[in-house]
């Protein structure tokens, strides 16, 4: 199944918070944007935030073959039985087009956060009992234990805010078969100061979260790299920015490190729920 999954999602997808909007007034706009992403040749769309099958359903209905995944659904806010019911309904209506991306979120965002690894194992046990197949779920795994869990209890991993070095480490743990689909922030800006400023503005949301900073420290960065919005070294490692050649080089570094698919998130300084459709077009042209 994993080989087929890799073929289904292809090499490139789009990661977007905006596409998971629940505003009824935006339904037409979201459906139109999703249909265009399919026409542009992207293989998957990853719905950011604490997304669910309910967010994916109208977008799946608006397209014919695009795969949609949650990135991520928080285990603290969704019970396994309810998740299984929603998964089953969507699978019956549109077989094979939805992937359940799961994660433990962060202590600063979840009041009930406790023993996250054990909680994730228990959540997977619940999904097993409720009938959600392991080969249709993915884990937002960063550390070694979670990556081994993604290897053994899921179809692979969808790590967020990582480097090519982390990707190589993840591939070593996962082995060859599981899907490895990192998220990668892309800044379509050639001016170094402006590009890094946009990246730092985005990164500022995540630097207070130990799950990410501990992962940076595990992979060769220092406490100094975490100061003042992130060092140039950290920013340049985490984000693709510059002209088309530079962005392709960063993307290629992830694939060379072992990624099967990249979930590309455009960072342009606009509100996170915006739909950067022109940038998605430009990016598709650069990737062609």
C-alpha cells in the first residue's frame, strides 16, 4: 500500500491553513482553489491546523483525484471512535482520497497534554479497535521514538519544520517503505534580508514550542541559533528562499536526503488563512 500511496501523493503537495477554513462564506473560494491545485499538478493538499475529515470533505467533493490529508489532527481534541466514523463516511463516498495525519500538538496549546508518547500509542490503539487502517494514517513525528511508531503503526511520517538533515535521520529510522513527507516553507523572494524577515516572522510562532526547539538542538543547532527570531543558519536550513534555482536546490536536498514527497507551504507575509494562489501557480511552474 505504501508504494501506491507514494505514487498517489506524488512528489509535491501544498500545505495550507487557509484551505481548512470553516467559514461558509468561503466555500466557493476554497473549492475553486482546490480545483486549481489539482489542475496545476500537485498530488496532495495538507490541511494545516487541527484539521479533520470534515475540513477535507468539501474539498474532495470539489476535485476528482487530489489527495487530502490532515496536518495535523490533534489526538487531544478528537476521540478515536468519532475519528473512525468520519473516516469511514469519507472513505465510503470517496475511496482512497483522505489521509489521517495525527500528532500530539504542544503542551502550551493543549491543557490536557501529558505523557504525549503514551497518549499517542493509546490513541492508535483506539483507532485500530475502531477500524481506521494503519496504512491510511500518518504521524507528525520528530523524535526517534515517534518515528519508530510511525514506521510500525502508520504509513509513515509527515514531519513539520525540519531540515534535510532531519529527513536523512528520519529515513534511516523509517526504512525504505514508509512514506516520508516533510513540510517545507517556501519564500518566493530573492532579497536575502526580506526573505529571512518573512521566514523569521513565521518561525516566531514556533520558537516558544519545545517540541520544535528540542528537535533543532538534536540536529546540530545551538541555543544561540534560537535567539532573536532564529539565526541565519537556522533560517536557511529550515526554509527554501531565493530565485527558482535556489528553491529547487533546497527542494532537491530534501529528496536527496530521503523524502518521498514535500508539503510546500508558501510564506509571503499575508495572513495565515490567506490563499496565495498566484504563488502556488508560480511554484508549480518552477517545479515543472
